[in-house]
C-alpha cells in the first residue's frame, strides 16, 4: 500500500466550478502535509501547506483530518490556468517528503 | 537568479552505459535531493544531501551513486544503466529549516534502451 494515495483522475470540470480532491495517508506518525502543483511536463512547485485548522489562500482551501487520516484541497471558481496535476505530500518524522502520485485536473472553457 | 538547473534535459542511453546528471542551485540551500518520477508512482527519493560532502540513501537508491563536493552542486551517477531506470529525474533543493519547501529543477528525461 502506498503511504500517500490519491485518485489520479482526471477530473474534468467547467470553468467556474468548485472541485475537491482528497488524499489519504497511512503513516499516523506523519507530521505535516502539503499540496504541490505540477504543470504538464514541468517541475513540481509548492502550492500550500495543510493545517488541522484549515488553510485558505485565495480560491484554494486545504484541510487536514488527522482522525481519518485524509487531506483535502478545494478549488473554488476554477480557472483554465488551474489545469495541472496536484500532488499530495506528507512529511514524516524522518523529515523526508512522501509524494502521492497526483490528481490531474482539467478545466474546460 | 537561475534557481535549480539540471543538465542534460534529455538523454538516451543503451543498456550498460554510464552517465552523470548534474544539478546546480544558486540559492545557497543546504539540502539537495534527487527524485525519479514514473507514471502511477509519484516522485520517489533516490538520494539526498544535507550538506557539502554528505549524502544519504532515499527510498530507491539501488543503481545510483551521488556526490556533493560543492554546496551548490549535486551529481547523480548511473554506472550501468538498465531499462528500469528510464524515467524523469528531478533535482531539488531547500533550506535546512524549510525542508518542506523544495525547489525543483526542470527535470531530465532519460530513456534506456
């Protein structure tokens, strides 16, 4: 079983839609979580951190549920430029990052 | 400020050949990493370095060697390439106290035939 699991999608949504991705993690010792964004054939970039209290950055909201061991990312009012692969990432007590395989989002006009 | 650069961008090797991938960063980051990315597998850590002259194994180190002789450079070597090493290789770097925020290079697409 992968330590961080995501539905690979693709998620196809129209512009303006709200879309949510979930991610589950198996290591209860994982200390912190993040979402990275990767455009097609490009390098990953940090999108945002995830806190138990929730973290909002503009149209993006990330949430952590430690009891159920899942992380979510909500994107409101989707833009064409949001089309990308979103990588769920955990950081354990070793300090190393563990990446999920990514969820692909395609926003259509 | 170039950030993280990788050389080469593309390479085709025959089985058994060797090569070195070069990563350079100009952000004075202490930590550097090498990952490979394969379809359906996500990014997997090959080796990493927490400082000049130090390296450590990651999740999938077999078949690879690394060296960090200078703080700004991190080399990844394949001594005898195998088709299973066909992948996209990403180098990344970070500050020691913000290791969750890794800056990635553009990647090297390697095909081993």
